[in-house]
C-alpha cells in the first residue's frame, strides 16, 4: 500500500473511532483526495508531520523541546520520515531530538497505528529554507518513558529537552491534552 493509501486509511479510522464532533480534517482529506505528495515537506498548502507525546508513567509530566526555529516549547516531532508505521516516525523524532531512552508506545494505541490526535495547524515557515507559512497535519502518538533517565538535546533543532508538567500541553497540543484529560478521568 502506498503512502497516501496508508494515510487515507489511517485518517478514516481516526475520524470513525477517535475524533471529536468538531474534528473534520477537511484540508487534510481534500489533499489526500487530490493525491498531494503529503510525505514531502515541499507540498503546500500542507504536509504530514509526526510527533510524540511522551508521558511519565504517572502521567504527571510530558517531555518537551525548546524548538530553535519556532522559538517555543513543543512536543518532539518533525516532518514525516518513511517508516513501516506512522508511530515509528514519531518515535524516531523523539529519540533524535531528546535522546530519550526506553520509549514505549502507550497501551491506548492497542498495537494499532491510529493517532491519539491529528492536529492540522499553521506554522510560520522557515525563511532559511525558503518555506512560506503552511499547514502541518500532525499525527500525534502517545508514548511512555522514564523521566529519571538522561536526555541529550539535538543542538541543530533543539535548544533544550526537559520534562514539564503535563498541563503545559494545553497550549501546545490542545486536542491531545483534552483527550488525555478525558482518558485520565476514565482510569
């Protein structure tokens, strides 16, 4: 199955099984239908990124990075890189950017590749690369890791990597944060 067919299947499954009533992902679905090369960072108006919401085992902390280009704290992630599963692309980004070890896909995923959240949002672009503002269709996956283990920030893209209170996600990944709070109330 090619990239767009895999993505189309994943988005359909997400919309049927996970998404809230206001999550329609209209632009992403249109770009899939138009057969845009969503795996390529040059594709406009948007393309796919993957990110890792890495939680401590008690869900009290989340691993964040101080992003060099964006200039704010975010979850680790980046442009999609080929992988057998989308969550593997997210895990690779987390490990590259933070040096986190012992990363495990959260049980919420049930062994499937369905994202915990899909967040299509505008990014400012990167003038050094000649990129205008555009949309990142971010496939977000939940992971667990031990916050006691050392971190090593990837200096080219990240000023720092640190464990922060999970409430920091409210302003960074609001869909995932709301879903995480709902998940926590069911435990």
